[in-house]
């Protein structure tokens, strides 16, 4: 039996996450299984092909428990659900977080944020979240804001809220050592919240006596730092207190935690790259032990950009201590859990600060189970066409890792994006589950409004995203309840299709929508693979292809290729500039007929942000067969009170009907229109969605 193996190992170069996980698909039967090595020590992997052509993988870990979990499927989606139910079902994101996020590292002041916001409004580009990087802080210190360029940050926050936008602020784990002048640090010291050396013998001889046995490093601030031990109950309590105190000054809505691998600058070198030039050279230096210098040097040590040639490069020494208050853990064993521990602490703190609301925590570092708490972006990418393509694969991977709320920095973080690249990236990024445009300091501006051509495309694709947010939200509900993926590779739905197994530049939302972005420069067409069945253009709805087939599709600069799968019913709402507004708009259904003239779908709805309780949520099933469309409410109708179904678009309908009835009432012929060239029937009505709806065509 010849199998296809897909390895999804995150952290080959000790970057942001650690997911030692692989999936195997038998192309003859579609049977799928996967394997997780649930281990938090440093490891490496290699993939290769056996002499008989079968794929193989080798995993090496330098410590810990060999805790293997095998998920038997038999389908990829079964594997996804089994995996997520073991490591933890994904958090259910509030509706507003599915809107568009705008960010950059390098905003100079609140006024610059206002200028960007006004540009977005003037261009009519949807936006729900404004994000701030470390620029807003005073001297890059957590829980502060610069009193001069950011002195009116509370006022800006209120302005954003008045505009129905949310504010996300960044926090880094490193806390400055300035006990007398930095209250959050002193309160942390009082709580004994910081990471310590595993033994007193490792404390450097020049240790500041006021720092006890804490591990001292250096990151973005201009002062040495200590690091919270988020495994420790007293640290979690201190962190929650600081989040709450700062919220009383700046009413943020979400927290972005960065640098939480944990990252440290210049470890084992003469000095960090940003060390003040007027000070004597210094850096965190790790002792030479068999933990800090293990007998087997992993690939992270042997290859790549490891500056110090040690396991602790750019990070924490392996001989530091963590504790949950009962047991002690050496960093050597739990390095890969540090980001997870901060995510857990931050998520649970926000649950108390925002009682009854679903928190949003955006984390750079992840581990199996982080999806219970985390939204994730794919890290500091570059404005390059290769990174645009890689983002599709990264998005697919993290949906397999149980972190469906994921996306890359749209238009790229490092480097100056060209107009064409940014346009194509906005076309793709508008359909990342987590959709955020983010940019590095010193790079040219790349927000969607900076180029009129990009603004026009962004307005179109983001309106399309906002239109289908009810469908996306329903997918996230299934992910939260059962562990389903949200974004899927084609082979998830067509496991015995050998061509689909090799497609890594297309993806699906659930089972109903397929996206084929342009990922190469100076290209106005691309080959699109259509698996078995009927596939319709999302706009205006005519048949694009009957699969399996490969079609050279026209893809001008202003277009991303989006298709609706025959057999799907997709709920939608008329889009607005924010989700607060769009959630009040009328609903519609896109009914794409399969070869038998049938289709089906689901719709979940609630208030969009309160803690999930099934007794307070709406759920409806939709089906079309024998010329009859039926929407049946199977759970609490109350959340849909006041919202109506006003449009239904049938793709692939064979003829103009003589009569259309809605809930037994005849519609006037002016209420439907049939396009014979496209085989699209459009029906308008006003049917309350808190009741069952029946539409009959005859």
C-alpha cells in the first residue's frame, strides 16, 4: 500500500511553535490517520523516502516522555476532531474578531492611527479592529503608554469604540527591572512572580542583589528584564491584576502576546544587538551544563542562524526553574510550553475582566492545545511572493493543529510591499480566518487605503468576506463544539483524488467554498483544479466547471477566484463597514445545486460575544430538494428576532419558475428574476428567521 504523508512539524529552527504531528492518507481508500508526539523538549525531525517509495519520518527528542497519540480517522476530518478533542477544543471567537484587523509596528502617535482610520473610512473599507504594537508603550514597558505622542490613548480608544471598532494592544512577557519607578515590576516582585535559576549555583556573580535569584535578560526596553513564570498561581494572579489595572486606564478589547517563546536578545553573546552603546558589554549567559549544552546537538544548534551555537540561542537558559506551586520544572523540559502558559493565564484573566464575554488572545508561541485559548498569526514574514504562497500552507497546517483562527501578516511584515503584491495579498488575506494587515517599523505604509487601486480591491474582497461571515461563524461554531477544521485542503473532502492530494495553493472554507488565489507576480490567469462535482463562480453564480478537471481561469489583478461547491447552501448577510452594523442587516442564502438538483447547509447565530451556551443560541438546518427550500429552526429562535431572510440565489437552476411561494404565500412575479444565460434564479422576500421558512418553486 502506497501512502501519502503530510508532515506538519512546527519549530524546525526553534521559531514560535512546537507541533510534532503528521498525517498519513492512503490515496487508494482515503483512510487517514495521524500521530502526535506529545513532548515539550527540544527536538528535530527529518523526512525521507524509503527504497520502495513510501514516505517516512524520523523524530528525535532530547528528553521528556515518549507520549505518542495515534488518531485513526478514518477521514481527515475525523482525525481533526479526534485530535482537537484530545488536546482541547478551539476557543469560539467573538463575531467582531472575524472582521478585518489593521496594525503596524511603527505608528508614531495616536494622531497617525487616526489618519489611517480616516483613510479607511474615506475609502469605504470594512474594519473591525485597530491593533497597536509596542510603539504605544513608554520606553517599551508593559502596562504603560507614552505620555507625549500617546497621551490621549484613552480618548482614541473611546473614538474607536464610538466607531464600533475594537482595540487590541500588545504585551511582551519581559518586565523591566526598575523596582522604584515601575509599579507593575515591584508588584510582580512582591508576588514573587518571576522565573528563577534552578539552583543558586547558576546565579551569575554580578547579579543585582535586589533581583534575588531571578533570571535576568534583555529584550526591547532600555533596562534589563525579568520574566514571569506563568505556570505559577501567584504569577497568574499578578498578571490578571496588571491587566485589570491597565484596563481601567485604556479600555482595550483584546490582548496580543508576543515574544513568548520566550525570546531574549543576545543570549550567550557579548551583548544584545540593541544594547545601549554607552554601557559595558553584557548579556544573559547560560552555564555549561548537560542541559544547556546537551550531548546531542539538535539541528537548531548545528544549522541555520544560531548565533551562539547553543540550545538557548535567542532565548532562555535551560537551567532555569518553573513551578506550579507544587512541582518544579526545568526549562529544558518545558521551554515549548512557555507560550502556552502565558496564553492560558491571559485568556483566563480576560474572562474575569470581561465577565460573560469571549476573550481574544493573539499569541505568537503555540503548542498542542493552544487553540483552547489562542488566535495565531504565522509570525514575522516578509513582503515576498514566496511568503504569500507559504501562508496558504501555514493556514492549512494550523487548522490541523486545532488552531483554526489563523492568518499571516497581509502584505508582509518585513520589507516594502509593491502595490501588486499587496493587492494580491489583500485578495487572499481577506479570506484568512484571522485577517490582519501588519507591517514593520521603517517600512513603507501598506494599509489598504494607501494605494487607490488596492483600496478598491480591498473594499470588494472585504465586503465579500463580511457578506459570508455568517457561514464562517457557523464553521467556527462547529470547530468549537466538535473540533472540525475551518479552512481545509482539497484532499480533506476528496481523499482518493490523487490530484487533490498535491494541491497546496487552493483551500476551502468548510465544505462549501473554494479559493484559488493568484500567488505569482505579473500573472493574470492560473490553473484551477476542480474536484468531482459542480463548481459555480461565487459572483455572479454561473457554472465555472464540472470536476474533476483543471481549468486555466482568467484572474485579472482585481480578482480572486472563489467558487461555491454544488450541493452547498451558504448563509450570508448584507455587508457593512463593521460587524456591529452588518449583524443588523437582512440575511440571504446562496443555494448552489448539485447534479441531482439538491443542496444543504446550516446556520448558527447568537449575540456574537457572550460565553457560549447552547440554550441561548440559534441553529437552523437548510435543505433544497424537489424544488422546495426548507429552513428548519432546531434550537432557540430568540437570537434571530427581528432579522429576516430577504434574498435567495439559486445557482444552476434550470428554468424560470411559473410560481414562487414563501410559507404558502404566492410572491408577485416582480419578486424573482431568472438569468437564463447564467442559470441563476434570484428571489426576494421578507421571511422572519425566528420561524421555519419554506420556499417552493413551481
